């Protein structure tokens, strides 16, 4: 275990305005779709409108004859060269997965799957050609309902023989972290309280703003592939494995990337197909998806049925929690599809001290777009379930939902704490965050107003929702990943290059797409190496520059990626010491780091790293054995996760006449440990909360009975605008993590994890007195109104 | 093909275009104004917002031929050399962008909003940006930036 | 995202436009502001062979005073309608409704005439046109004819405008001094109305003297809520009285069921929103 270092900081903690902004504000951007190469060809995909079927014929003659069309490629043309797309996480030894070709061969398993591609001189001609490709299908019954599919009533992949991809379980009694959950439930049935609920985590679509785009250039000795991805390093490795192009011949660049939220944590069919088109034509090829294609065929998120059994004694002390999940994988397994529920498995107990815990999950195939990471990935689902249940328990016991949490949570003096799910929480202070949030919220006053409105039978009822969440951040310790069946590690890499002009190049293996790493890493390095913020340049997202790295997702970049940067900075200092000793005519043992210089102990005489870099460049007079560079590489692999936490409070007004929900007040107090840049952190929290609110109120990926995505455009998939969201009143407490040098925990997903249950708890709280204890997400006006009608109306 | 004459960011262009060419495609592919981007195909996201004769429009919802004889301003025409337009500066000062993909359209609409209503309330700012989607910021700092620009007299 | 190929003409007179519509191109579409048509073309849900752009016909734009009515050119944009002082004074329900259409960028391009001829049942502007008893002037090869608002909206996406005709202007009788409100209910700001209610009410000393109420998205076209109108006349503008009258708002409607709401919910919403719209208009 590392202990947070107390060293002077100037930059860390400062609200530095972002370096990234200059180009983004002025339109001098490098989105993949902005890249145009001489002779470049354009691709249009032909996608199956059929959710489940067999391809009986594909006619490409008309398309081939169309103006500007250079090639029309089907699976028959690609042959074995297209290989199969990988899934990187085996959650059970007998995990089943269908072959996943980039282009359907004869069986289509969801509406949106690519069945042919047209390569043409312009994107318009490619699209014109695609309209002329005629595909005939034999229809098969689509497997759509998750519960029916779990029972194999209809098969998504008939040749697999079952829809069940994997089943896995975890029980505290088997791991010595708690008791037997069935015993706890039996005891509670006899002498306490049992709460049984089923919650639906609806299907969501990440809906990053930049549609995905790929340019593949086969010209010259090396392939260059620009792609709008969160994971250029993964793309490089998998592209090599799938296409057989040697990894050493592949350069993958993630230029400016317009958001991801997990949705670009993928190795995609379109990436492979663009490379195959370039290989076939010998020309650079570009594919840019339309929004409709993106919503239809980029991976989706969430989509679970959660069956929950909570056992408590009659005072409301929780003695056990049993979780049984059905998780919709969709038609195929993507990179980490199978493990999304697993990433939540250790979080259902959240901030509480439960006596026993059991988790079971069944991963199920359906004929829908495949699901995979979406902001929070597993943890929002877990947090939603437990925070909703704690409200239900409070209602059953007859106490304020805040009180039920206080009865059950880990108190600040109990850290470090091993949870019933076997994780070691290093620090936390749930009381402090909650007190601060309650103050800002005016909790007691709002409860008084709620009672007044309830008593008066006001058509607009007030509800208060609480979410006291925690999460596991910093995916992930490599050993842990290995123990869970993941193919890769979870370390991160960084290089620091000291330039002789005093400038510093920081090369990071993280791959930011809005998170502000260029700014934050500059702040960290400025403090660590005693250089100016402006003198630091952060390089990333190009496998030829950042040769090593595991990219950006899972709130890992700061707590893992920046630790590699810190380690590399420390190495630079160590590496510069012999040169400094030589320049200062002192013994290496007498050289110490002042914060900005290497000095002779006890003197003011020293050399900055820039000066030393210049001296080693010259090397006119260096002793034998001194390296002609003080650059350093470092990796960092965390020992454990970090555990941000916080308290989110939401007040909603529910119009019982229309079912409309309006957020009246939203307060969050997050504890993410030390903060590098408060501007960036605030932005992450705002955006995170907005996405969680959107799950609660607006967004749902809906398929009709034929397996057609009904919410296939932004007309129907309701991403909220500024006019649909309130101002969030956000604040922080600071309990530093003890598991990394900076005391940081991670913030990318916190808001999304916390906010969904806060909003839904508030809605249910507003109408609970009418006899309602649940409303399915998204809580649309129709659903809220119908719930009120079913319960007998508002008055 | 139809011949059109369009002024973009103060420079006159004369080009032959297919009638079906959308203004945004003309700007990006013919004029090279790749600062203006496409985020959807249903006119919802507003990422492609530019000014046509001084009023904000979604350039995916205008044909290039309709812009014949008119003047277009894009995100690339706002700054004066190295000096940002006050709205760009306000976005920077208030951390009103993360991935930056919605930013060009958002800024163009924000400027139009203040042209229409130089002293908007917070709600008026939110309503005035209803046609622009952002997935990163939760809009909070965008609203703050527009209000700050209004205070500072941006136009 | 890229429309299929089409030919394009931009006539500078109504006569030339009608001539273009009568040309032998296989499928001709009129381009007004394009805010409904271009999305359809981008998605290739329609593939016209010829677009006739009305954007260069100067006489189709603008608002003028014509004695007991105001006349609005069909190509007048939503933004112009919303900002026009004449309309605000004499037909305020139209100003208010125009301000709720889509978003500012769309309102800068989208036109009143285009929106009316498109006749989307969830579109907002037919309702105030009905609630103002407007008359619509349609030009064809044989000259002009006037169609009342009540006869204009025929069915889903269908109006009285023939294939070789264009809507040139909308004549709105002055409703000076009338109170108005458009109550729009939707899930996110730029979404289509689940239900909308346009209320155009004349009060006389706290009593409702005349009421013209029209509903959006309660059937295949916008429609007047005649039963409510009749029940309101002579009633005080109080919550109880208006509530009682608004209870019949869904009479004779046949609302759709979709992801935003089923028909029963829409019928219920119509009563609530009508009450709110009338109270706001009369208040």
C-alpha cells in the first residue's frame, strides 16, 4: 500500500483552463471524418433490415454498374480473410459465443448487421450503389424477449442450441466474507423483513456525439488506420490477430475523438471491413457511419432484468442480499460484453455492511444489437438496485430513507473495510458527504413541504430521492482481471521525454476523448518535475507515438494512467542524478531533488532538468557510462481499485394529472479523493449526472416485435437538451485514496452511477402515498400517469 | 450540376454542385470547412449549425443550391487572428466543452441566441439551445458560458 | 445522410412554380423551408425527381394588414411569424405556437406554409390556424382559390392543395384582444407534441364570450374541440367551470398510440391540457 505523499503542489488542484480547447473552439479539429487522402475511396454499408434470418441471395450487379462504384464486396468475396471478431472476457469456463463475422455470411442475427459494402469514388456514389444491392432473406423467428430467450423459447443462434452464453455465481459463504444468504432470507422471513423486487435496466445507447469513422491507408510499408475509438491499442492488436497483418505493420491513430462513454470501447466490424476494402482496392478507404447506423449497429448498453431479495431484521439492519440477473448480450459478444454484469457484481452491497451476499447472472443472446460497456458498466445497475431497495426497506420499516442508510453504512472509523463482496475499501466518509449534501439540499425543509403538499392533496406532488453510492474505479489490477477471466491486463504506461530546450513531452497510454488528459497530465508533470504547465506537451492516441498502453475507460485514466506518468517523472529525476552530480561536481549521493532542481544537499546550487537534458544532448564532457538521455518509461499496475463515493439528493415535482416529472433541485457531494483540476472534475460530474438522469427519465432503446429498432434516430431516442435538464448543485468532500501516490480515486462515471436511482427514488417517493412502489425506467409521463391510475388515482 | 456563388467566412466561392448536396457537405467537402461537423441525420443534434445571412441554421437542412447568393459564417470564421470571439473565449473560460464535437454548432447557436436576446435568463439560454445536443457537459457550463458572454457583451 | 439525385428549379414567380409543378418529371416535390422535406430526403424515405424551390419567390414572404384580416405569405418563416407585431396583436395564438415549433435554427428556415401543407398530425401550426378560422389561398393553373382552415386539413399528411398547386398565403381574421395560449406537451424540448392545445378565447368581464379551441395530434389531422367551445361560452373563467367544459375535450377524437403515449392517455391529456390552455388564455 502506498501512502499519499505530502509534497508541495502548485498545479495540482488548480482550475487550469484546458489546453485541448484551442483547436476545438476554432474548428481546427482532427476528427477522423475530416481526414482526406489522395485517391481515397468511400464505403457505404448495406445492412440487414431483418433481425433474424438467412441470406438466400445477394445481387450486386446493379450496384457494380453504378457510376463511381469501384467494388461491391459480400462475405463470399471476403472469404476466410474476414476472420471473426474477438470477445476478450470469459466469465465462465463453458462460456458460449457464436462466430462473429464482420460481415454476415449466411445468417443475420440483428437488424443492422452488415451484409455487403459498396466502395466508390465519393460517399454519395457509395450510398447510391448501396441502394442498388438487392438482398433476399428467409425470415427466422426473432429472439427478442429477454426472459423468453433465457428459457430458450426462441433461439437467436439456432446452431448454438441455446441462448445462454454463460452463468456465473458468487456467494459470500464460499469466500469467507459473509454468511449464507439463503439462511439470512429464511431468518428474515420468520422474524424480520424480506423485500423482493424485480427491476428492469432498460437498453440504452451510448450516443456519443461523433459518429464512428475509420480511414485505412494501405499505402507504403505500414498501414495507417485512423479510427474514432477509445482503444487504439486494442484495435491494433486485434486488427493484427483478425486480419493477419503483422502488428508491426499497423499504426492505429485515434485523432480527435468525439466522446465515447464506453461506446467506443470496441473493436468493430466496420474497422475490419474498412481495412479489408483498402486491402481489396489498394487505396485508402473511409467509412463514416450515419447517426441512424450508429444507433442501430454500434453497441448498446445495460439491458438487464434484476431479481432482488433483501433480508433485514425488523429494525432494518440488512442481513443478506441475493441478486439474480438476466443480462441481454444481444446478438454477439463484443470485447467485454460478457463481463459488464460482473463489473457490478462486487458493488451491490455498496456502502453497506451486509451479513451475506449472493450474486448470480445468466448472460443471454437475443436478436438485437450487442450490448457492451456504457458509462458505469455494471456499477450503475448495481447501484440502482441497492439504492432503490434501501428506499423500499425504509418504507417497510417506516423510517426516513436517510435513516435506513445510516443504520447500515460503513462508518468512517471502520475503514479500511473488507466488504461482504470481498473488496477492501481503503477510505471513505459517508457521513461527511451526506451531511454536506443534506445542508445544501435543505433536506428537512423539503420534507416539511412534501408533507404539506401531500396533506393538501396538491396535484403536483414533491418527492425526495437519495443515492448514497460508491463505485470501484481504475480498471483494473492486472491480477484481478486475470482472476476474472479477462484476456488483457489493466496496467498503464507512460514515457517522459526531456527536450534540450526545456520542454517536456509526456506520452501516455491513455486515450482521451474529452476527459482533458492533456491538461491534467500537464499539471501533474509540472508539479512533479518543477517545469511550467505550458512547457508540457501530452501525446497520446497514436500507436507509433504511444507504443504501449491500455487506453481509456472505467475511470482508469487518472488512478492508473496518471500514476504511470508520475512513476516516469520520478524515474527521470533519478536518471538525471548522475549527470547532475557530474555537472555540479558532487557525489551522486549528495544530489537531492528540490522540487524544481537537482541540487547539492544543503546548497542552493543546482540544475534544472532542462539544463541537464541540454547537457546530455551535448555530452561533450560526460563521464563514461552516463546515458545520453534522461527520458524514462514507466508502467503502473494498481494493487487494488479506488472507491469514490458520495451522496446525491434529488427533489422532483410529479404532476399527477399528466405524469410529468420535473427536477426541482439536484445536489451532489462527491468524494473522489484529491482533485487535480476542479474545472475538469466539475464537468465530469455535470455530464455524468445528466446521463444518469437521462436513463431515469428519457432514454430507452426499443425494438418492435419484428426486431426493428424503433428508436433508430434522435427523434425517438431522447437525448436530453439543455432545456430538459436543471442546474446541478455540486460539491465535494475530500478523503484521499491511500492506494496511490496522488490520493485520487477517479470521477468519469460517478455522476452516472449515482444519479439514476436518486431520480427514480424521488419519483417513487412523490407517489408512494398513493400506493406505488415502482415505476419502470424511463419514467415517462405516460408510465407515471398509468402507475397513478393503476393505484387508484391521485385523490 | 448547378453553379453557386457563396460567401463563406468572408471569402467568395463559385462552385458546381449537385442539387442534392447539403450545405454542410458543400462546406466540408468542397470548401474544406471541416470545423463544421455532422452529428445526426434527423436535424436534432445541431452540430452542423452555421449562420446563413446572420441567422443560425442547421447546415444539414439547407441545400447548397439554396445558399446560392448568400453568406455563410462557420466556426472557422469567428476568431480574429489569434483573438477568440468572445463566445469562444467564454466557452474556454467556463470549461463549456469536453470532447468538443458539439462545440462548433453550440457556439454558433449561442451567438445567435445573444443576437436575438442580449440579456437572457438562464431558462432563456436553455430554451435557446434546445436544438443542440451535447453528450459530455450536462450543459451546465455551456449555459454558464453563454450567460458570462452576455454579461461581457459578446455578440 | 445523402439524398438520392434529383433535378432542381428555383422559379421566381408563382406562375413559373406552377408551370414547373406541371412539368413531366416523374415525382415532383415542393421545397418550402425544407425543414421537414430535407430530413425525409436525407433518409431516402422519398426520392423525388424534381424539387421546385419556392425560396426565390419574393411575393410569398411577409405579413401585411388587410383590414379585418392579416395576410401571411406562405414562405414566411416561423421565426418571422413569432416575432411579427401584427400577428402578435391580432392573432396571438399563432405567434405563441410558432415559438414552440422545433428549435430556433429550424424556426429560422421552416415556413408557415410548408408546415401547414406538410400536415403532420403532430405538427403544431395547424391547430392555431384552425382556432383562428383562417383562410388559405391556393394557386393553380386556373388561378387562385380560397379554402377554409376547416376544409384544408384532409388527412394524415394530406391537405386540399393539389399536386400542381401551391399554398401562397394565409389570411387570418383579426382576433384583436382575444386571449390565447398554446399548451404543448412533449417529452423533450425539441420533440413533437404528444398532445397540444391551442386556445383562442374572448372574455367579457370575467366571462368567456367566445372560445375557439383546437387540438394537435388527437387524430389524423388537427381538429377543433367543438364540444368544449360550446360548453365554455357564457361560463366564468374559473378553474371549476373550465374544468367541467374541458372534460369533453377528447370527444370525437381518434388519437394515435405510440411510444410516447397510448390513445387513452392522450384523451386524458387533452382534457387536462385544454383546461390549462383555456385558463391561461382567459387569465
